[in-house]
């Protein structure tokens, strides 16, 4: 869902929870952070 939000530029549904790196925007860096969280377990 986060990837679709970023690709479609429609992230209203996430509020601030999708901004994983805290830079104020939703972008590929948030997806990378999410993948890292998943891989680290």
C-alpha cells in the first residue's frame, strides 16, 4: 500500500505513519526503510 501511495502520489490515507524516515515527504526512501524493517525481522 505504501508503494502504491508513493507511485500514485495519493498518501492521504496514511497520515504521518507512511513517512518512515521522517523527512516530511513520501518517496522511495520510505519504501527502502520499510523493506529494511521487514528484512531485519
